C-alpha cells in the first residue's frame, strides 16, 4: 500500500485522538488552569509516541517547572541521520468563551474544519507526527528523537534552558520544528525567517492614591492620561512603529504577501486601510512592530469620578532578524523614559525576550523537504517569513550549529491561532503527515 493511502486510512484515528487531546485544557498558566491538566496532556503524548515505536519515552522536568516529553526511536543503523521531531502540547487560554461558536475544548467539525483550542497550534502538529510515523511503520531509515514541550505559549523559556543543559539528549542532524504552517490550505511552505520579541510591562505612578476629579483634576498628575500619551508616541500617523533608536526600514527579500490575500487572511474588508508605509511582507517579516497587549486601569463600568493614581500596560515588540532583543529592549526603555512628562514615575519590567531566527536553505534536508512537499501537494514549496516568535529556534541553532532546522506545520491563516474559534483543516493534517513521512523516508535514503 502506498504511503498516501496509509495516511488516508489513518485519518479517522487522527480525528479521534485529536479530539482526546483538545479536550485536555493544557494551558500552562496556574492562575487560570490547574497544572494537572498539562501533566495529563504530557502523559497522553508520551503514551501515544510509545505506541508509535519510541522505546524510552519519558517526562523530563524543565527549569520553569513544566514537563517536556522526550524520547528516541533508533532505526538500527548508527550511521543513519538523526531527525529531531518538535511540537508543544500546551495551548493558549480560550480567552472569552462567549466569543467561540463551538466549545473551545471540544473538537467540533463545522464546514469541513475541526474547531477547538489547540486544534492547529500545536496539537494538530502532534497528530501530524503520529500519523506520519504510523504510515511509515517499520520502514524508517532515520534515527528519531522527540521533544514535545509544555510551556511554549507562556514564553517562560523552560525548554530553551533545558536544551543546552541536555545537548547530547537531543543532538540531531535535522530538526523539524513543527509549529508553523503553510501559505494557505493546499499551498505548502517552509518558514525561513522568524521575528524575535520583547515583552515589557510599563507602569506609571502619578499619585499616592486616587483623587476626586472635580476637586483636583487639572493640576494633579493623571497616571492613565500619561500612559495613553506615552503609548501614543510608539506609532506615527501611518501606523509605523517609531521606537527611537530602533531601525524600521527593512525590506523582505522573498515573495510578496499580496494585500488582498492579507485582508482575506485577517478577515478584513476589501477596502480596509492597512497600517504602515511599506508592503505587507515588509511590515510583517522585516520590520519591528509594537502591539499593546493589555492595559490595567479602572474599567468603564464601576469607575468613579477620580484621577487614576497608577496605570500599567503590557507591550509586545516584535523584531526582525538582525536586531538583538537586548538592543530593542534598551531602545524601548529609553524611548519611554524620554517621553514621560515630569512629575510622574515610569518604570519598565522585561517579562520575556526571544531572538529572531533565519534558517539556512541550502542543505540536503531542505531539498528533501521541497521534494516531499512537491509530491504530497502537487505544487512547489514556498519560503515564508513568520511574524511570530519561536525563541527555541535560536537555541537549537546555537546548541547544534551543524544541524538543519526546518519549520513546518499544519497551521495556515484560516486557523486563527491564539484567537477564539481556532481550527484546523483536516486535509492539512493528512497532507503534512504525508509530507513528513515522505521526507523521513527519502532523506534517510539519500544520506546513507
């Protein structure tokens, strides 16, 4: 039986198991969900890969208190190349349940897509791995290693610290980082560029306590007004990020991202105005972008006629390859200090940092992946940038400088990862599982 046929036969099992995994609310934030749910998801993953032929699968504690699933599956030939399979089992919180059209932790089919938190990011990629391995069976010409982490979405860096401390455990010739995806359903791609990021908490302290806005409003400092004015300096009238000392004129060297396609992918109307003074690909993949993730201040309902004494915001600064996180953090901190008016105190706290990443594209694994995608999809592989950050890729590159790193996965713009109503196209799970199976088979044969 052909591998494609075996993958198709395995899809009902993939659907059933993805439903099991999505039903586990494995949000790695103990403030919102019990840590036991992440442990339950880790155990599920370990058991599934043991069933798929991994003989020493176990849970390994990482420095941030989470657990990674690690294991290996030798092919019996020590001279064969070694491929490390990566994914993560933790998921983003569902955000507002009432924004979901289906239950967030119940895999539900609607119009041919499977909805549920983690269906694409990244539990769909775990099922992609399992389906590919089951389709190959014993026909495996490479040695496999596995790491599936449990705190990627929280950005606490558990696996990033674990990898250098356990370098031999995961050492490989090629690393498949399966946490990205394709241009669109049916259009295969490998991601070759990732932006880094700086998450920062900004706090403004203006008064010892709230004051009556009628008796003191005007002369008295207003923390919320100061915060709003400070944040407003971070973008110009066109929407370009304008952090002093941070270059923002990069150009994307690859294929463009058509504006019409971006509007469709983002759910915008055809006439919606896009921010920035450059092309979509330049803005997404080659330039720094600052987003205000949240603000702590009195809510509208229940607010009093009082001057706000303290306010804070959480900022997310995405940076392209060529910009180091510490440089970006320093520039952002200095910018905020320079625009803060006298009489108030502004402080900053770096919550998390991640370096940008650019992958090599001239190695045998990259060529084997291009061939596998061509066979699986019947069309050429594209090379994408990615606006998101995966700091682990830089850690992999520094720890294993001779390894090829390929970023692939089942995600695509319609998946709406990190947002309510996340979903996955089942045909992407089957096509990417076929791609992975073909890659493992042919890459191993070429290297022997």
